[in-house]
C-alpha cells in the first residue's frame, strides 16, 4: 500500500515560554520539524509527505528550508482552527489523489514535534494498519494513577489497564477519509478517537520511549540531549 504521512505542526509555543513556535526551535543545527520530516524520509524515501502549517508560518518555514536545506521533499497545507481541522485540511489535499488511484493507500498522522519516533515503530504501525485497518503506537503508563471523584476525594486506579498514546497513528485511507467527513466533536482528541466514533477498532503497537512530544522547556532540554547523542553516535 502506498504510504502517505501528514505531519501536523500548528503549535504556537505558548507552553515553551518562547516567541518562536516550538516546531521551529533549533536542535543540532535544524528546527525540530525538520528532524521529524527527515525521520520519515529515512524510514521510506517514497512516502508522500504533507506538512500542515499555519499560513502565517509558511514563509518562515520556506526560508528555513532554503537556508538549511530540508532533505525530504514535502507539500505544505494551511492549518485549521483545531488539530481536527488541520488534519482534515491535510486529507483534503490528497483526497482526490487517493480516490483516483487504483492502489490502496495507508495514511499516517504524526505530530510535528515528535522527532524521535523510531523507524521500527513507524514500520510496525504501517504493517498493523495494513492488516487491521487502524493502528496507534502506545506505551504502558508507568506512574501511579488516581481518579478525582465528584465529592472532592480521589482513589487509586489500576494503571496496568492504561496506555499513553503516541503518533504516528496509521489508518487505511478509506477509513480515515470517511472518519474525517464527520462534524467536529470536542471529544476528538486524536485521530484514533475520530475513527473509533465510527465503531472501528484501533490496534495498539508498542512505541519507543524516546517518542516524546516536545511541549515544555524540559522536553526541549531532553530533545537537545537526545539529538546531540545521536549526532555523536553517527560520527563514531
């Protein structure tokens, strides 16, 4: 199946305490978003990459690509008012292309500030989605969990039943395109929740622990450490 990857990069960097949107923060000589895009190129140079950016950020991104050089060819689509609408805009860009093709396709949705997903996890998600129709990478929750109760108290819950959800979330194209024809709902927190609203089961695939989303200053410190370590390893 032909692979498509929609990379959503609509962050404004507010939780980073930085005027520069987090997807553009520099690490090891490149913005985070560029590291993310090139990770998918490493996985499969033939993958069709679509990057969803706010319209106001596109000229800056084009300048970065020209000055630094982005190794991965990609298309740019304008973002929407929510993540749901940004993904929908990305899907609309490739919808007719997919429907006019005689071959089946798979579509991955990935966060622009998750540059450390392993190529093995990407491949596993695509393989599982090809087999089952929908797949997401997850990790077991390792912290103790408590549930807040209406009376103001709380209680411990069994963490063994809970998983943290990562991206890329991969789906058969016909499933995902139909799912995003639905009206937006506030409980659509990710692509899996949109697909599950049509009563389609979503399979879990083990993620890699480094596949973090860079959201806070501490995340950024971790990202710099990981990328600098990868750079050292590459040159050994």
